[in-house]
């Protein structure tokens, strides 16, 4: 069901608190408008050019059967235990978040990526990430040429 656009006003400090949490930008938010509860997703944020001020925020009302695209943060674990890091390699993060296609009610707060087995000169690609059940990489839906590099460990060139 579609919802007619509604203009709302918020305390600016509440909006700053919301957008400070990166996971909130890809999480379902419960919004109460005149006693009517809505499940919404942040669709767009417009900020002042140079002040830390939110000028406009757009929410998208969702239903339980909606399929959405969400930007989900990546949480890299075991970096200090990574094989290549222990050999003196430098970790190079290419992506801090990924676009995920999933049900509106099952947007992951984060995707955990264990890099303990990543060795020197190895690159971890999107296709090697385990996405939570019910979610998939939006980029990989467009073909193998979109299997982007996520993280790598390279030999430290300055130490040679």
C-alpha cells in the first residue's frame, strides 16, 4: 500500500543522533505519525553545504513484503590474526559497506567478514562474502564483472 507524503518536523539533535549511527541508515525505523505506526527506511539525507546541519531527510514507508536495497556496513574481524598481517602485510580496505537486496523486515545491521585466513597478496571479493540468509549482493546480481574487491593484504613495500 502506498502512503501519501507527509511533512514532519524533528528536533535537529534527534536527527543528528540518528544519522551518527551508520547502521541506522540501513535499518528499519519505527516512526509514529499522529498515532499511526510506520516502518520506514532513510531514503535520502540533504545536508547544509558546510555546516553540520540536516536540511531535509526523506523516509520511505515499507511493508513486510517489500524488497529493498540497503547499504550495509562491513565489520572486518580477526584482522590482527590474519595470516598476511602476521607476515608484515598491510591491510587495504576497498569497501566499508555493500549494497544488499533483501526483505524490508530482514535488513542486516552489519555483515561480518572474517579475514583470519587472508594471506599476503590475497584479495577477498564480494562473491567470497557470506551474506546473511535472505539477503544478496546487489552488485553480484549484475554479473561476474561486478565481483568487486572488498579487502586485500599486500606486502609492505616500504619495508623492502
